[in-house]
């Protein structure tokens, strides 16, 4: 998709690069949370949180709003990961039967 968008010289559909970045940060965090629930895996949001916090570190000196959203998303991802790690596995919504 990215190659095709570059080929047609797409410029964001009237949405600024900063807004697109912020949208994608939130989407990435949301997907990691959904996948962590589905697969009961704390490593998924941790990897995404690591990447989001790296974006924060890279953009913290720029005054473009990306750093703020990245920091909030990173802290939310870290909090979610801690909660998921501490949450008993039986409360994750798994519908698989446990052997007796």
C-alpha cells in the first residue's frame, strides 16, 4: 500500500503529517492491546510500547505534538502491560476449556 501511495504521489488526503503520525501511534497501541487480549501475551504491547517510546525520545525536542501523544501512548502501553502481567490468566476472556 505504501508503495502505491508513493507512486500516485499521495500527500495525506489533506491531513497533516503530524496528525497522521498521532493517529498511527494510537492505532498501533490499540491493536497491541487487542492482540494482547486475544493471545494473552504481555510481550505484544511491550514491543509496541518500546517503539512508541523511541518515537517520543526522537521527537521530544521538536515542537510538533508528536512527542506528547507518543509519551501518553507509551505510558498507557506500559501501564497496560503491567496490568496484563499481573492479571490472572483466567480473567482474560479465554473461552478454551481447562482440563479437569
